C-alpha cells in the first residue's frame, strides 16, 4: 500500500498532468456522462462517452472491423476487472498532417482507481498518401499505421510512470489496433522507475531503409516487425501480433 507522502506527491502530479490534458481536451469535454453501447465505435460527440461491456478480444475484433470505415482515430480504456471498455477519446478531427484525437482527462481518474488497465487506440488506414509518392514511400506510410508516433510514446511515458507511482505492483498496457494487427508499446521496468528524460527522436524518423521497402515482398508483417524491433531498444519495449 502506498505511503501518505507518495500518495500526496502522486495526486499533485496528476493535478499538473490534468492541466496538460486540458490543452488536448477542453474542460467542458471532460466529465461527460457515460452511455451504455452494444459495441465499440468511433464517437465524435462531446455530449457523452461510451461504455461497453465486452471482453478484451471482443473489443479488439470490433476495432479491427471498424477500421475500413473509420474517419477518425479513437481511444478506449479496457478495465479487466470489470470486463468493460470506456471511451477516452475527444475532439477527434483530421488535419493536414494526419488524424488527431485528444485524450480525455477521465484517464486520470481511471489510473487512480485501477491498478490494472489497458489503453487502446486505433490507427486508421492512411488518408495522407500523396499522388506523387513513389512505391517505397507509399509502403512506408502503410507500415507506419502500426507504429506508435512520438506523441503516442510521450503520452505513454508520462502516464505509465505516474501509474507506477500510484500502483507499484500494478500494470498499465498501451496498444494500437491497425489493419495489420495489434502493436504493444511500453517501457522497461528500469525506465518506468526512472524520471530521466527519454530520447524520442527515433520515433520522428523512418526506422526502415528505402532499399528494404523496395525489396519487400507481399506481406507487410515482416516490415512492421522489423521497424518495431529497431524502435524497441534501450528503454522501450515494443511488440506486434498480426491479426488474421
């Protein structure tokens, strides 16, 4: 059980982080009432958040099925103790640089209340492949659908470390569902316990060489696995599970 000083420091940190999250989701978008839904879907309404009673595998299957029609990304928390999904995405929109979805401050309450949870979000098929892109660049954009962005990693680092402080024996898992499969990303135990700033530059650049893209066969899974293997070094732990 956490000591009073640790709890006080943790809650103070959560308060500071809430201010940062408020920049992504305005205050009026937080504290949305829950609405029961039969299954997971992209919800761009700020009037409510969806709550879905499904297993983890059922939720993953529904995310995969929605990808061809999804215009926006979406975020959910899976609460294993309740076998329930709770929507956490807000302010979904498309920009010239890609899809954007904000992380609702509700995640802070869930982190404090649950020692075990998983945060999932979808990466839609790329809408930003230009007509003048050559074949290797088109292939790279497709592979990137399965890779965490630098922003994904920065969010994961801050929230994972804070969850560790609140629940030293707990676990928070981060996953992306794309048309290629399920990508898991996180930190080593040593990095979780450290407060050192981590270098995210590798996540701003392609981990694949143009020659490797040009020589790729028909399956994308080996390219995704190679990219994640190169990114998953040092303090980072990344994995991939193809879906049939």
